[in-house]
C-alpha cells in the first residue's frame, strides 16, 4: 500500500496517488462516542479513569495508572499517533475506547 498519511480534523487517513482516502483509523471514547482529536481531549478522558501524566521521557507523552504496572507511551506529536498506539490505549482501558475506521 503506497501513498501519503494525511491528518485532518483528528482523523489519520492514507491518501493514495489518485487523491482518495483509505484506511484511516480513529480512537473513539465509547461512553461519549467522542473521537479523540487531541492529547488535551485524551488526557481529560484518561484522567477521569485514574491515569496520571508521567514525565519521565521528554520525547514522549505518557500516562501511568498507580494501581497497575501499565504505562501508555505515545509520540510527543499527536499527528504521529498511529493505530498501534490507539490499540495500546484500548487494551489498557477495556470497554472504554475503541479503534474505528474513519
């Protein structure tokens, strides 16, 4: 699959040479059905679930949950958030988030 990844309105999509969009994924907060469009939005949601910002690595945007050994590590730039990062959030917050096709 070739093309260019495009980030627009909180949605990451693959744009091929013909100009159409393919295969974009979005992270959805299930209780509100809200698409996560920024780290500010994600932090609000994770904080309400007991996650705390973790400032150990200045190159990453991280969250830790005190009652667990879980750590969510994300690229500092929200535009570089990939489906693998989204699925990590889903796995560590079952029944709260979901990855969907855009």
